C-alpha cells in the first residue's frame, strides 16, 4: 500500500530517495513520472500514485519522456549488481570496470551509485573491506592473516586506514580493546543522569541512566578511568547538546558500524532540526528501501545518543517507535527542537 500523504510530500519535494518506490500519474496529461521529475508540479487532486510503471500503464497512463521513470528499476538493479560484484571482489574494483560490467558509462554510474547508497563505489568498497577486517580481527587467527583475508594488499595499507575506522590499533581491536584508554564522566543534565565516555579520538558512548558498570560491560578489555578535567570540553558540549538538540555542537566521535549503519547515521545527521523522517524514508536514503527493520536496528546500535540524532526517526506509520532511553526523552528532545525552529516541518512518515 502507498501512503498517499508521504508520497505526495516526496513528489512535491522531488525527493530522489523515493525514485523506484512509486510513480505519480497526472490525470490531466495522462503521463506518469518518478518522484524526482523536474517537470512543473500538477495540482494534488490531479495526481494518483501507483506502485510502478506497469500498474500506471495498465491504468491508461504513459511514461514521462523527461524523467523516464521506467529506467529507475534498471538503475537500481545495476547498483545492486555492482554491490554484489564489490562484495565478491578480492580487490577494490576500478570504477571503469565496474560501470562496464553493469552496462553504464563511468561518470553516469558513479552518480547513480552515490545517489542510491550515499557513498561512492570506492568508499563503499573500502568500508566493506574494513568491516571484514574488523570481523576477522575479532575472531581467531593472526592479525596479519586477518588483514590479508579482508582484501588489503599489505598490512601498511590497513594500518593507514584503520585509525579513522577502528578507533584503536588492529592488535588492540583483536584483544577486545585491550590497552585502549577510555575516560568517562557521569553528569547531570536537563534530562537526567548522563554517561559520557571517550577515547583519545572522540566520544564512544553517550547514554542516560548508565554508570561505569555498563561501560565496562561494553568495553571489557579497555582501560577505563574517570576523566576529570581532561574531558571538560566534551562534557560541556554534550550537556549543551542535550539542553538544545536543535543546535548540536561539532564534537569528535569514535564510533564504528557496518556500511549500512553508517549510512543510516549519516542520514540521521542530515535531518534538519525540527524535522523527522520515517524508517522507510531513511532506508531509501541509506540505499536500501527494503531495509526498514535494519534502520530500526541501526538506531538501536547508535552509541552516542543525541549527537547522532536517532530521536528524529519515526515509524513508517508516523508513531514515535522506540527509544533506548525512554519515549519521554524522545518526546522532550523533539519538543526542544521544535521550539527552537520557527516553522517546524515533519518529514515523510
């Protein structure tokens, strides 16, 4: 079933993330378009939404020659095929070879891939390779073997990429964080007790109603100690973010997740203050429209509440959904954003 309200909002805002999920058919012209079509918008009462072009054609409409809505399915199939090729490749495929394999010109396919996944083919391949390395390092076997098994041509290449990705050295990652120093503080905020923990690289945990015991459970092999004055700037920034989530400070983060989780977190950060998006819309923007449940899991895996604003995510039916620290806090965070925004607007869903 198509949510007509959400479909019209996507259609009227020309949201590319919804291309391929439905088409809008205009009764006065007899033409159907994809949501991002650049043509002048018709009146709402003249538009009917269909799940795909075939359904619209069966109803007597013809495809728009400007936006070519029937090619969207082919575009998404090409991206899906490329994702499979990247996943099965020993090395990061070159753009020219990848585009040729799916039948597109390199520059055109580069744009399509980034539109559907949120990252370039090279960035996706690097993220997937690093994810494999993380999984291998967490298991049995040697560090060097895990690095080569993940597809790196040399250990030096992994060491060069690992700091930004892992937040610790490969050996420390393999030993469950052994040797990594995590400082923490427990402070009062307008929303209750807040736990803030950080490595030398950035905040790795921001939560409510937790203490050092929960921190030690999550990072059992790390060296954990109270932060004191060394964390004063991070603490001040986090307290300010909780009090005024409409204006999040630029604080360093040290978090890791799967390629899809990172894409969801990136899209959450892009939601303007005072607005929300549904899980379905986030799934589409993250490059996998069918992964609605995975979006909920990505929100649940968020280690840094407020700073990665998963409170801006709603269920597809428009309800609040869950929140790890209680729905009352989610409601309060949204209220604080809306009061700081002159004209609060809701996203699809």
